[in-house]
C-alpha cells in the first residue's frame, strides 16, 4: 500500500466505526482548545471515551497513550516521550496497534 493521504483516509474510514471516528475528532478538537500542547491528555481521553462509549485503551492508543497490562494501571505516553516506545511495542492489543499505527500514518502524510 502506498502511503498517501487517500490510502490512509480509506483505511481510516474502513477500519473505524463512526462513533470511534467522532471520539477521535472530539478528543483532538478539545485538546486543541484546552490543552497547552494541543494534544489529548489521558484525562481528556477518559472523558471522551465515556461519552462516546468507546474503549479508553483504543482511543488512548490513537493519541499515543498506551496502557500497560497488569494489575496496576500504568500508562505510557509515547508521543510526548518517544523514548518510551520500546516499553509498549510488544504489549499493545491488535486494536491499540491499529489505532496507534493509523495515527502515525496520518501524521506521516500530513
């Protein structure tokens, strides 16, 4: 697959349902309006996921917020701290990997 805007958009539309796409848009729009670095925080992702009824782990992964498996709740922010990517590379679920990879592809073509 050639990595161009049309291919990434086609993938996005086919792989994410409307509710999830709206949650992505709302989280990003809210971050642009309210967060200093204009990128969604875990708190914002939690609120939006509850409103739209989508999995917080998948929505978070779309913005580089990856929950580590285990009894304690530990999140890694790989966009704000890219050196931490090795901590999550092998722990993401298929849904998290799809969400995170899609956002990376969107950033690549924009």
